[in-house]
């Protein structure tokens, strides 16, 4: 099968399209014919091995053999199932997560998959899981009438966060660059801020800061006295801890102030797949797919993402 592989940490240039064996299928596994795979900032972090703390999981000094083919978000058709798998059968259309998704075939545990929502294409379903679940995690209890500020609203997680908040009846202010203002309005934002020309102002009940770099002290000035700030990743910070220290510091400070400061770790659990399917079926969220790249053009897809040009999600197809 064709797969994008790498043997060292680095940028998109370390990737190459190779012929490799199909992955083995364990008793609890499902073998997928991959129809589409999502690209997000986590893709780049795993590829680059940054921050260095992540290499404790990815491999030292180079990526583990299991990490040779990157990728996680996936949508496809079940090719085969292990002896213990009863939920799926060959021919089923599914979505979820699968290590090594940037390939023609990928194997994963059955519990990491769910039936693909019928109203979504494979490309849309591949864009759903990680970013969608992260947005749900960032807004666990948004209420009608809440004033919600989404920083980084035009990207993958942000496009879902705007939709979730709007569907709940919140007043959503979306922060993004000028090329994405029309997109976030179409997703339900009631107000927009072009961060390249306008300073952030106002008071908000909830702030979701996606891959931002503003100081927590600055964000707190925009937060209601008992408001909630949720930090979702960051693309700032050093090579060792990245921006994780900002989140850790916020959570520590939260013990001493009335405002709630969160920096939860994004994990995709079986119940999250159920929740995402319910939200899609209800029309509360629809993945925004900006561009679809051929599998061999994964380096270009990652470069597009890192340069901040993506409006919503980027997907690759074998």
C-alpha cells in the first residue's frame, strides 16, 4: 500500500510516499480502507517531535516504529475485522481515529471508531473527530445568552467552537484574520474582530483561546468576574515545553481567583464519537473543509496549515 512515511523528526520535508505492507489486524482491531484523513496542528507537532517533552511518547531519539506513518483523524470503509470485533463488518462506513491514517490502509482498535454520519462526506467526517471533540471539551456547559469569545475562530477547532456556541444560543464574538471573517459569520458569530487591525475589548462569560499567545493576565481582563477561560493548545513557547507552561500556570492561578481558568488535555473517547454524531445529526455542527490534498501532497497540506491559510480544516485523500 501507499503511505506517507518518515524516519526522523523534522518538518514536512522528512515525509516521503512509500510502498509498505498493510498493517496487521489484531483480535480487537479494524482494518480500514482510508478514504480521507484530517490534518491538524498535532500532525506537525508529532512530525517535528516538538515540544521535546512529547518525545517521551513519540520516541527517543527518533520516532518509534509505530510512529513511522503519522496521522490520526480518519474516515473510511471497513476492510476486515479482528476475531473479537462485533460492532463492525466489512463494508461499513466509519470515522474516528487511527494511528497511521496517512496511508491507503490503517488499523485501529474498534472502540476508536463509530459509524460515519450519513449526511457527511468522507472528507467532512475525516475533519470531525479531534477538532470537534476538542471544541466540545472547550465548551462543556455554554448557555443561552452567554457572551463567548473564540480566539482563533477560523481554524479547525475554532470553526467547531463557533458553531457549538451559536447552536446553544450564545452571543459569539469570533477573532480571526481578515480572510476568515465571512466564514465565521456564516457559522453563527454575532460579532467579529480582525486581530490584525483591532484590539480585543469587551467582557465575556467564556473565552476559548485556540493556539493563541496572549498572556493569561491580558485575557483575564476580558473575562467576567466568574467567567471561564479555556486555553486550547498554543503555538508559542520554547522547544522543551512549548506553550504548556502557560496552561499549567493558568490552572494554578485558578486556585486563587474567582475566575475559572482551564487548560484541559484533548482526548478522544468513545463517548465523544457518540456526542459528535449526535451534534452532526442535529445540525449543530458541520465540518468546514477548506482544501483537499492528494496523499502525496501531505507536505504541502501541512505547510498550508502552519502558515495559517486554512479556513476550517485541511484533509488528504489516498
